[in-house]
């Protein structure tokens, strides 16, 4: 049997579960006539009556009873698959795109936002490479960009600093930049100049050829450092967030300006911004202001 209308199946399940057209119409947001027409269309398509209609009652036929479990299973599988891929269907849900490290920095604070805005759902999507083409409808897009590349569509949220980090066994032996230089460096893809920038402040040159470990996120770099696999340079707020979360890493040098900042991308101003998005952006600015 082909070309079954999904709405007919949903209506059939609702009428069967609620034992009536009136109750089903209220749940589905349809008129009672529309519910009746959808059931009739399904019955015509299947060539069988699914309900026995009486003046004040309605009940499933034997073939309707046999059909109902399969319909319910199908609708449940579809719902689970849809929610798994795209998230639950919530009103006032906004999509936030940020790096994994920034999302983890925000994580301990999100409970406060939810308490203030219980009617707003948040869906976080991870941005690793800013150049990646993404057609998702993103409500709040947060990027890290050089201060020299600022444009009118970027709102600065913070200046950022970088710090070197080491694991529990190596950090106790770091007394100078020379001690730090002798530990294997961990390279974070996309942050190619961090070590060079940091070492240059001490008149030293970073030996790129000494790199044996590479990762694509600051989060992964912190994990490797915590396992005493080398040293890394990460944004200070992310390092401190990891330490506060109990990760076994230590900051082993002075902070240095990164020359980059976190920015909020301004969207097309001709379109009305939803109140939920405005509320999140206002809250987001406050978080950066608190821990600038």
C-alpha cells in the first residue's frame, strides 16, 4: 500500500486512543469535521472500515484493532528518530552555534538562564571550522576572530588571553619558560600561531617540527594535557573553566593577549528578532561581562 497520508495515520491513532472524534479534534487542533473526513479518507484508501460508529460511541473494528499497534509503533519510531536528529519540537527554541570549548564554558551557567527563562529551549550546535558552509537557521552565532578583522556585523563580547597549561606530573617542574619549552607541544588545529605567539613574548621561537600530537579542539587538548602527554596553549577562560571543573591541569605561565576576541554575529537587521533570541543574547553579554 503506497502514498498513505501521515496525517491520516496520526488522526487514526488519536481517535482510537481518545475514543472519539471530538476529543481527537481538540488534541490535534482540527475541526471535528476535518477529523471525520481524514478517517473516512484512510478507510477508503485501505478498503476497510476502521471504526464502528454509533450515535454516541465509537469503537475499533477487529481489523482496526489489528492495525492500531503497527501505526503506533511507526509513529513512535518516527518521533524518536526526528527528536534524535533534530531535537524535540519545543516552542521558543533557539539555536546557538559556538565552539565546543565555549559551550563547555557556558555549561555551568546555563542553569541560571533556564531558571530566568523556563519557556525558552536551547539547542547548541558545535562550530569547529568557521569557514564551513552551514545552512542551519542559527539564532545566536558566536565566533572567535582576529581583532583586526572586525566588521559592522560583529559585536565584540570579550578580549581573550592565552595561557600555557601542563598536566599534574610536569607542572610541578615548570619554573621558567625554558622548562616549558622542553615539554612536548600539543598542536590545536585552527590555532596555528598560539605557541609561536606565546613563545615570541620571551624572545623564543616555537619549534613546529617538535609537534607529535595534534587535535582539533581546545577541549581535546586539555584532555591530553591532563594525561601528561604534553603542553598546550589555550584561551585563559577555557583553561580556568577546566580547572574549576576538576580537570587535572595547571596554568604554568603568564597570560598573553591573543589578539582575537569572541564576537556575536549580527544577523539581517531587516528581519524581526524573536524575543527568545533577544533574551539569550542579553544573558550571554552579561556572562562575558562578569568574567571578562
